[in-house]
């Protein structure tokens, strides 16, 4: 099979994993050049994807399928359409820059190889997620992004904060992952297909079913946890514990966009209902405003960016919820703009932190002189975030206002929320660009100097693309937005992006209002921060702390359950075991009518027949009595010695029973064993200082006695029922018939033991030998009390 | 006849269970033996009891002449008796060593593996 262009799609999803496996090796061989070598993989993927772009722009869908579990009809299909291409290009493109950046950022770090491995594995999972056709594969990659993200957030595992953030992200996103799995299974049951490409063609099969509400809830739970929507937003700022390359890649441009991708992908299946629009717009709006306000509260640059990421994710969800052509086009262009500027800004912030030793916005100033290139990178990103014309961010803002403009009062409300959110974000953009870089120089822990080229290339390239994209509206609209919108909505829609400014266009004035408000926010940032801090203190309770409460509650609950079940009291364990035996003896039998004989229906004559004494001979009665006396003596024995001797009585009696009823071999063995047992017990146990009697409080006595009687009666009853049944003697007859002719032995029991079941007997001998060895080991171990060994007196 | 044996099995089992529920290790040992005997008798009885001869083919014959006791349960019980004895011997020595180490034969005081106040799982990350 030649490697066709379509099959290369599958290769794209696999290559990062291969690179991840090799990364530690490459790191140990190539040292500081490892990142440059590994850079080839994402860069190569990016180029291959670009090669597919032409066909996608022409409206084609490129798909490939390889057998996964053919016996279940499962294929691991991949397909590329406008939407997945935009995501995949963003992931691989930014991923390539991040690999370079990480190599420089963690230069000389002991575990750089491991870090690059995690990073590449994550990229593979993310690419798989956006390229997969099979919904089970999507779930698999979805969970893989959670797991790799967990590894990356907790990369600095020595710090408790990192461990906590990692566990938090894993728990929250995995809850969503499990919801997604259920939703996927329900959708498959409804539609009969695992393939998204087929599911999207089946209009209304999920939407019109009774399970629509369930599926929608589950899918939203998955998307909202992954994409940090309110009220699941709190894990994202905590994930900033990860090294900056991770924050720049996972928690701005890629992983958190997984939920956005899922919602966009499932729009044709679940969307276009009022529930869909209402829920997404409501949650997205709250998230947008919440995140933007949260960003203003912070002084840590990374935290500010993390909070704005939450806001941007909310914005994307609002746009998907609106679901019109303009809204989807706005969603795509905003996704691109955000990914570029956010990754770039994160990288700049990481550089500042790296070179100046702090990332506190109040402690930085005037860095533009010392780090001019970083400043250019920051400015390019921040201006795109601000939404200035000539950047991609401008078009994103224009498109989304257009999407929400005109309509009923709800649409106006959404528009107001969008303007407010964008204005807050614009103010924060100015803050990030101006505060650390302009103004008076402040003393910093380290003497700031320019970051290395590998750390600068990212922000510069991303910022540059943001501007180039902003200069080419025609290309952006036709080659990027149109195919992606087609992929989401299934209808041709080409947004007309334009750089011509028409002052009669109200949308332009909305932009102007946004900028004005943004500048106002920037000027008042300090005052707003003080106010918000005060409010935060007044409330004093956050979702983040609720998470701790839930987790610790879970641990306490687990501890309590363990202690309840695993209490360490042997007699209660045994009581539970025998109580279960009692239940097993009575409950199933009573359900199957095993006790019907107790209530004789009509024929009383039959009942009386059962009371006839069996034809036991007098000496047989005597032996039975002997056994019973032995048993009773064991029970009531006043001393240990009597109990042991009584044990011998009942054993001997049993041997006599065997002898009477045609089992001399058994009788001899039983007798010998019994004698041995009594002798050994007497020797071992009578010279110990032990309580002579079996002390039990009355309630224990009553409890144990009742259970014992129940078990005994149950076994007797079961045996009697067995005896009333017919007896299948085929096996016994076979042994009797073949014993002499085939096995040449007259004693059938012995023939069975050593011939027919010879291996069984071998096992039995092994058990005896094993027990012997264990006994020997126990006895030869010198007296060293365990208590002394534990250091107690 | 076999109903009487079935009732006897019940007595064996009841006594075995009662002794196993004791806190004294030596009573538990005795309980193990009694319960084992009860189960052996159960297998024996379930294979149907006859007052007939042992399952031995007389000299010169190919198959047993006339009725004979069921050999299959006997073979099973023979194995069970031996294994039961091995287990009894092992448990006895174990109890003996436990007594030597802990100076007790009360299971409530034997709590080295599962201490009375096990610590709470740690409440941190």
C-alpha cells in the first residue's frame, strides 16, 4: 500500500507520539539542540496540513480510515474539513514554536527530555482530537489531552501547588470526559454510527429524540469542563502552576479549545434549538464577564492572561450558541486571533519572568529599553487583542458585533455583553503592553536583558501573522472562514471582511465605543483592582475552595467506609461470612419453593409418613449418640483439655459411621488423623497460659448461637432436599466398571485416587508438603516477639 | 436413615460455626476441625448411604458383585481429610507462634496488621 496523501492524515496523528517516545533519547544525545530537532515534527505536520489546504478550500473533505477493531466494525477514521484544518494548523503551528520556546525556557533543566515528550504527546492527542472521525477515538484523544495536561501541569511535582493544580485539572476535565463517553454511546445508539461524518448527515436523529436533553447536558458538561466555562472555570488559573510553555500552548491555544471544537463540531447534530442557544449564550456570557473581571483583579501577568483566556472561551461559546453564519465566522476568526495573540503574549510574559525575575505587573516598568524585541512581540499581540484595524483581532470583533447586531431585545443584550467583555479585554491588552514595558524603569530581581532568539521567534512570528492576516481580509474570508463555516453549518457562507471604513456602518461605531471603554478601563485599572480585591475579601469563598472541600470530603468518606468495612475484628468478619452463608442457604431456596414441604397443601397423610423413624439399627443409634455426646462435650467443656478430648470423641464417632456404611478407607484415615490431631493439640496447647473457657457475653452467645443454628439448619435442609432428588450414579458406575479391566485395581476408591484422579492426588500431596514446609519455617524461627521487633517494651 | 445423617451434618455445621465465631484462637481451631468433619459427612451423605459392602471388586471378578457403596464421595473425602489435616496442623503452629509473639490467643488483641486506631488518610495533595 503506497502512502497516499490521504493516508498522511493518519500519519499526522501518530507522528507526535513517536516523537514523544524518542524525545528523552534525543535530548540525551543532542543536548541543547534537542528542541531544534524535535521542532521538525510539528513543523512538518504543519507543512503537510498546508498541502491539504487547497483541496479543503475547494470544499472537499479529506478522509482516511484504518481498521481499529475490525471485528466490531470499528475504524479509526480521520478526516480534514475546514474546521479541523483550522484547529490542526493552529495546534501544529503554535506547537512548533512552543517546542522551540520550551527548549530555551527550560534549557539545562534535568527533565527537559521528559517535558518535551509530554508536550509532543499532548500535541498528538490534540491533533487526534480535531482530526478523528470516530467518536470513540475522539473520546480517547479527549482523555489523552487530559492526562498529558495533568503530567505537564504537575511537571514541577516537588511543589504542592503544582500537584494540586494537576489533580484539580485532571478531576474536573475527566468528569467531563466520562460525560462525553456516555453522550457518545447514547448518540451511537440513536443513530447507529460511530462516525461523526455520518452522524452529521442524519439531520435531527438526535435532536428530535427523547434523549436530546440528556445528550445535550452531557456534551455541555464535557465541553464546559474542558473549556473552563463558569462554574468549572477555576482549574484554568490554577493550571498556571505549569511552566510557561505549557500555559502558552495548552491553556490558551489548544487544550481548552477542545470543548469549543466539540461544540462547533456537534452544532449540526445538537444545535439550532432554543435550549442550545439559550444555554450556551447564558453560560458563555457569564464566563466572559467573570473572566474579564477576574483578570482585572490580578497583578501576576500569567494569572491575568489565564483569566482573559477564560473570558475568551466564554466569548467563543456565546458565538457558537448564536449559531448564525456571521457568528460562526466570527467564532473561527476570533479563535485564530485569540490563539495567536494569547500564545504570543504568554511567551513574552514567560520571557519577562525568565529575564527580569518577576511577572508582577506592579513591579515591572520600562522594560522596552532593555527588551525591545520582546516589546514588539507584546505590542503585536496586545494590539490584536485590543482589536485594532490591520490585525486579525479587528475582524474578529467586527464579525461578532455584526452577528449580534439587530434582532430582538435578547440579541441587544448579548451585544451589550459582547461590547462590555471586549472593552474589558481591550483595557487588559493595553495594561499588558504598556505597564511592564513603558514608563519608568523599576528595579527587578534580575537584571533584565533580551530573551534568546528561540524564545522571541514565537511572539514575533505569531504577532506578525496576526498583522498579515489583518492585511489580507479577502484571503482570510475566502480561504479560512468560508471552509470552516461550511464545515460547522453545512451551508456556504462567505463573510465579507473589508478594510474599507464606512462611517455610516454602526458596527464600526461599536468598535470605537469598545476602544473608548477599553482605554477607560486601562486608566482606571488600579482603582478597579483595589475595589475587586475588597469584594473578594468580603465574599471569602470561591469555587476553588469548594473543590478542596469536596475532595477532602471524599477522602474522609473513603476513610470512614474503609474503617467501617475493614475494622480489624476477626469475629465480625467471620460473622459476616457466615451470615452471608445463612442468607445463601435460605433466600434462593425459598424463592425457588424449597420450603413448600413445610406447608403441606392437602395431603396430610404424606406429612405423617415423613415422621416415621428411619430404620436404624440399635448399634447405629448408639454411634450417633456417641457422636452427639462428643459434639456437646466440645461445646460445654469446662476446660481446654476436655474440649480437645471431646473433639477426639466426635472424630472417632465419625470414623465409625464411615466404617458402618461401607467406607473402611475413610474410617482408617479419619481415625488416624483424629488421633494425631488430639495428640498434637494436647501437646501444643495445654501448656500455654490460656483461658480455660470460652468466655462470651450473653449477647454474643445469643448472636453467635442463633447464626450457628441457622447455618446448621440450612445445611441440613439443603442436604435433605438433595436426598429427595434422584441420584445420578453414572460416574460411580463408570469407575466401578472400569476399575479392574482398565486400571487393574480392585479397590475402586484407591484406583480413583491414584489413577483416574492421580494429578489431583499429586496436588493434595503438594499441599501437605507445602504445609509441612511452612510449619517447619514457623517453628525454626527463633523466638523473637513481634512486639519487641516493633520497638515496644 | 440418611435423613438422620443429614440432621447430624446440621449439628456438626452449627457447632463448627459457633466455635469459629469465638474470639479464642484454640476454639476456632477446634471449630475448623468440626466444620471440616461436618462437610465430609455432607459429601458422604449426598453420595447416598448404603449399608452395603465397601467398593472393592472381589478377587477374580471384573466388576463388583451386587450392590456396593458409592466410591466417588469416598475418594473426594479421603483427599479432603488429608488436606484438612494439613491445614489444621499449619493453623495450629501459626496460632502457637502468634501466642508466643503476642502473649494472647484472643483475636481482639491480635491487631498488629490492623491497628485499633488506623490513621486518617492524609488530607493534602
